[in-house]
C-alpha cells in the first residue's frame, strides 16, 4: 500500500511549492526567519519534537488534500528529499 492515499480534491503540487510550504511552516513553528531554514539538513537538527512533526504532517495533509504518513520523515529526513518524495507521489 502506498504511503499516500488520494483524498477527494487532492491538489498536485511541485517539489518547490511543497518545499516552500515546509520552510514557511517550520519558520513559523520554530520562530525563525525562513532564511534560517536549510532544506538540506535533517529535520532532527531543527529540534522538532514528535508533536511538531505530527502537527506538520497533519497540516500538510490539509494543504495537499491527501494523506501523508508521518513515518516518511524518517525515510526522507530533509525538507529537500521529503518535498521531492511528496511531489513524485502526487
């Protein structure tokens, strides 16, 4: 079974759009400037707790209009790789 389950009204997004959404989300949640968010470093380096990670994937699901498995953060541990994965699976 795929990690993505298409929901009615799901929107196809590019890797760049997803990447920008993640940058903006993390900047807001971590109270940083978007310029401080490096897309090539692991999510762990942002000192995100599990609640933030779950919240992020939940909000991302709402924005994308489809299910996003939070465990993908372990398989694709940077904003860059996670964005690419989500764009390819849409």
